[in-house]
């Protein structure tokens, strides 16, 4: 997948991965890869800076843990992150519906 397609969506993807529970950075990368059928195979140079940015914004928090004698930083959603994820999902749903309507030449769904 072309990296420019992720612009504006990476934060929501990372928050969604952490919604299922705490994960260390490499597990976040693996979950994105697995859950997307390999389409989202992101480099560490993309994911770790985004995780640090989300943490500075208060949307995720981290703590150090030792697993198998190795220290790892585990990340988890904060309540603010959960709220932003909900907002981002609503934005994504509207965006995806609009793009699908145009590309598939389907009428825009009627609003109630």
C-alpha cells in the first residue's frame, strides 16, 4: 500500500489496535500487518514516532515491562484516546461512504 494513502489515518489505526488491549510497539506493527492481510506493513520509523506523538497528546500512555528478560514499552489507550477513536471512526465512516459512492458510482446514502 502506498504510504501517502495512510496520511490522516495512521493515528486512528494505531488507536484501534490498542483498543483491544495493551501492546508493545512491535506487537502494534504485527497486529496492523496481520489484521490488514499484509497490506499495512509499516516500518518502525513510521509507527514508533506516531506512538510517541499520541502519547504526548495524551491519547495513549505507556509503561515499561520486562518480558523474557527484555525491557519493552507497553502502550494502552487512555479515556481521551477512546473518545478520539470514536470520533475518528465516525469521520472514517463518512469518508469511506463518500469515496465508495463516487468510485463505485453508487448514490450517496439517504440521511434520515
